[in-house]
């Protein structure tokens, strides 16, 4: 019998309850969030097993997987039992998940609404701790050619250089673009600088015959669309 001082390890559990065995026998949907994280962690501490550590990690974000996706290496290592190596494993797993969502195996999507533009960039922008500026390049049929990270800065702002934006569009022979950046503060409302920049880029696009269709501001799971608000 284990005493209170002894850690109950996952190996002490019934085989069908051990996360790895459960994954093999029942598949991914059968596992809880904590069990999936425990598999990535592999081990715990001298007093906590991997499941205990996983539960503490989820507790730190109120069991919110969206917030979990925004954690940094520094955030992960605040939890007992998670060093830099485990934190990097978790970051790599999160990034693979984002890339899987972004991967389009057959044809590029058509952007017909602000929601579609938000969905395309939500993985990058909603979790970013610092402000980033992206541009979606579109062909004549509004199909995505590619999305480009233009710049990234601090918590309060970044610089969007029109030369870089339109060079990317010209290089790909884009017919139109959608601008996007995030507000790490969670406030989706555009600043005066956002409004001014949008109008300057719209005017520059006209000179190059490249239409600026929209400017999306992502604030977590919310967004603001200049086009939807009649500001384009």
C-alpha cells in the first residue's frame, strides 16, 4: 500500500485508465484534455504525476483551451514539473495543431466575408502576445494566394510598411488584399492610427490597381471589420 508520502504514479493505475493505454485502445476522442497533456509531459515531479501536473496547468487557465493555446514558454515553466524542454514540447504540439487547421490540401479558400478572413488568421493572431500585422493576398476570384506576416512589434503596436505590403501583393500578382492585425489588449475597436493607416493603404492600393477589401482587427475570439462597419 502507498503511504501519503509516496507519489501514486500513472503506472500504478489500472492499465485501461493509463492515458497511453487508453489512447491505444480507445482512440483520441476518449481522452480528456488533461490526459492528452499528460502524454506530452511524460513525467511529473517527485510528488506529482504527469496527470497532476497537467491538471494544474489547465487550472492555471481555468480549463480554457483557447487561453491554453496562448501560453508562452515562460507561462508553462511557472507550473511545477514543467521545465523548458517540456514547455517546448507543448509549444510544438500547439503549433502543429495551428498548422493543421491552416493546411488546405486541395484548393485555396474563397474569402467572401469578414468571418472567412478572421477564420483564416485566427490561429495566428488570437494567441499572439504581441501585435502582428498580416496581409491576405487574393486573386481575381477572391481565392487566397497566400497570407503573409508583414511585421510584428510590442504589446501596444507594430509598424505596417505600405512598401512591404504592396511588394508582396505585386510579387504574387494579387488583385486584392485584406489587411489584418491583432490587439493583444482584447479591445477590438480600431484606434485613430488604425483608421488613418487603413485609408492610406486603400489610397495606395488604388494607384497600383490592387483593391484593399477589408481591414480585420483580431482581439481574441472577437474581431472588428472595417468593411462590415462601412469604413472602407
